[in-house]
C-alpha cells in the first residue's frame, strides 16, 4: 500500500502519471486498496457470515464509493492539479505506514 502511494508521489513530483496507464499499474493499485477487504473477509469468514449477501452489499457500496471518488477527482483535478495527487499520495502512504506500526 505504502509502496504504491510512494510511487504515485514520485510520479506527481516528476509530473508523470503513467502508473495507472498500464495494466500492471492498475493491478497494483487494485491489490493495494483491497488489502483491507481481505482482512474484513477473513473476519467475516470466522463469524460465518452469509457470503453472497455480504459480498453483494460490500461490492455495491465499494463500487459506489469508488465511482464517486473518481468523478470528484475528475472535477477537482483540474482545479487542484498536481498538488492533489501529491497530497493524496503522501496521505495514503502515511496511512500505510501507520497500519504497519
């Protein structure tokens, strides 16, 4: 998680944003943001929650949140520019480091 966000920070500083243009960049991003879902899945599995309903609800909510963030990012991206990408990368990298300790 921290590695992918550090990569975004460096890309923002270099005025490059090519990390998401490749298939593997998207795979790395998807994996890093899904680590929390893995831990939630393990916890729900131990509670013997109904998998179909749980996955359906979590998937719908996660999809809505991702789409909302995507559209907000598109609108605010032009206004905030590269500063938002750098700040976002730093914040998410800090969260990743905090989760480690």
